[in-house]
C-alpha cells in the first residue's frame, strides 16, 4: 500500500498573541478542511517540523497531541504520524464546510414540531430525592461529587485579595451589580477561554451569573419558548434535568456511549428539537469525551435547523492524560453554541460565580433579559476573582490542582478495587474531579444502587446512585453503580477507610 506524503507548507507568525502550538493546530485543521491532507496521509515528523519552524520539539509534540485527542491525527509509533483514517468523507466535508462558512446566519429559530416521545418530568421518585438533596448541599461530606479540594485552596491569598477590595472603598462595590457582570472579569474570562479552550469571543459576549442553574435560566428565558424540546444526555446531569423539567422544557433523552451523545439516535427520536444540552469534554456522569465525528454531526444538526447547543464545560481544566481538549465551541463556525463554564469546580462552590459565552446574534436578547432579571452576582467577589486571575494565582492554582487530583483519583481507585474486588468496576476517566463506578450484577439480580447510596449517606458519605441519572432509572437493564468525587481524599489511609465503609454499605 502506498502512503501519500504530501508536501505541507506550515508557517507561523511569532507576532500573533496565539501560542505557536495553537497556530500549528490551526494550520493542520485548515489543511484537512481544504483537502490538502486526506485520511491516511503521513504528516511531518516531530523533529523535522520543529526544525522547519525553528521551534522546540516539545511545542510541535504538544500540537500533535492535541490533534490526536481531537481525532484529526493518529500516531503509529515508529511508522510515523498520519491523518486519522477514521475521518470519513462526510466528516471531511463537514470540517471543510465549517471552515468555509464564516458569515453568521441571522435567521430566526424554527418552532419545534412533531409528536415524538418526550419527557417532561425526571424519573426520580420522591422517596429517593432526599439522597440527592442531602448529598450536594450543606456541610461537605466525603466522596461528594463535583466538590473541589477545599483543603488545597489558597485561602490566605484569596482572603487578602477580598479584604483589599473591601477596604478600597469603591462605591461600585456597594451598588447594584451590573446584570451582565463586572467588565474586567469578563475581559479576563474572554482571554482565558481563547488561550485554554480555543473559544474566540469578546468580553461583551460573556455574561456572569450566580451559578449554573442561573446560567440555564438566563439562556432559556432569553431564547426558549414554552414547550420547546431539548436533547438531554441519558444519563445526564441530574440537577440540571430536575431544573429543566420545572421550567416546562420537553426533555428528549438521548443515549450516551463511549463516543458521547449519540447524535443519530437523537435525530431519530426528535429531529426538530430546538436545543441540545451536552457535556462534551467530560460527560456527566460517565466521563466520556465527545468524539470529533459526533461533534461535527451535532454542529451540523444545529446549523441545519437554526438550533441551539448548550455546552456545559464544567470541569475541563482538569485533564490527566494530555492537555485539556478544545471546547466544542471552538469548532462552531455558525455561532450555534452557548458555552457555559463555572468557577465552582476550579475555585470553590460557595463563590457562586459562573458564566456563559453568548453567540453574537443573541447578545442583545440575553442582555435585555439579564437586565430584567436584575440578578447580577456580588461585585465584591467578581472584582476579587478578576484580581486573582490577573495576578497569576488562578493559573498557578489550576496547575497545582491538576497534579494533586491526578494523584488523589488513583488513591481511591486502588482502594475501591481492593475493597470490592470483582463486585465493582472502576474505570477512571481521563479528566474531571468525579467518576462513576458500576456494580457487577448479583446472583439475585441488579444491585439496588439507590439503597446502597442511602446506607452510605447514613454512614456519612455523599455518593449518588448512578441509576438516578438515567431517564428510566428503575428498569432492570439500567446500569447500577455510584457517582463519587475524589478531590478531597488526602492520603492512602483515608482512601482505604472510605472504600471499606462503602463496601460495608453494599450488603447492608
């Protein structure tokens, strides 16, 4: 078999603020989109390209690693690096189309139609609801999902910054906050997202909210109509599902597998849905990453019907295999993605600060709704966070936590395997601060994970039953397991103790 080895001219501009490794990534994506590189083509070797560009080999290696993670390239050891053969003709066309179409489509949203199966209420009984409510609020408990390492947060630095701001006497800190958010913080977020997540946006597109629920409320009040249908990952983030059901959204559960949300199944179930809510970087709760093929398919679906995609990028800063992946929003050429982030996972949840990046065409509408809600977050904490970022503390904190969490997740994984043996499957995802584990089926049938979680709650733990995250949580074939956090496990001794306590809850 003959392998094409096309000559590829890559140029970088050292005057641009965009890092060189990101420029390399962009050049490869453009070449693939234009057809200059085709599936199976060999690309330049790391050392050769580094010499050609007069840059460090590590810079090229970082770019190649990102492109491999995104699904564009495939490394084959000594044989070299190739454009991924799994890129089909339709995916190549989608990538090319995304690169060609830069003018925004200002057409209005189509109304949702059809009589497909939808779900307006979560499948969680009132008897099981307290497990969720107690586990995620109030005093933190061991193994609580979504809780960052409170013991490792730089409290002294944060307290000093907040105190300095409070003593500064700025009158603006005492007045009603700007409904869109504190401008310097919006500027810092826009810069941060461009560098770390590949999201190109301007500060006026960034809206600060008081948490993810407030973000969803702002988006839906701005863009949704009563009875709109929304694709929702199955399993999917339980608290978001509960809130969306309360708003009257018609939820359409779409299955999730190892490649993330199954777009084809979503189209089969409800092609004309107006929204899709997804967690592409670290699927909640299973931890999968949305594949490149499905990212393109999801974007094409949204573009074809002038639909909206809500990207929940809740803990993408923490990835333990390679660098954090670019966001789905970074591939969005038609401005159909609303990107949502939060500081609850990277800082601490009591801060109550989150944000959303709004497509240009929706900025005016969202701005009007934000003003009518008049629910801006406290300016004191916003300004302190802006200082925290500007002074470099945020970047250093993320770097430290990434290393710390990488160690702590291994502690609990090893402890669980030792305590449960074959009765529990532990597959650690490549990122995040929580993960799901699965029970092996017992001789008498599926394990009642709701009962196990309830007993664990009584024992002082905050694990959640995995079956509750599914739309049909109590049918026999629904996977049974637990969702748990690991960020606050400090040492091997604590991990072993928690695993033994959890094991005791399995059999009552």
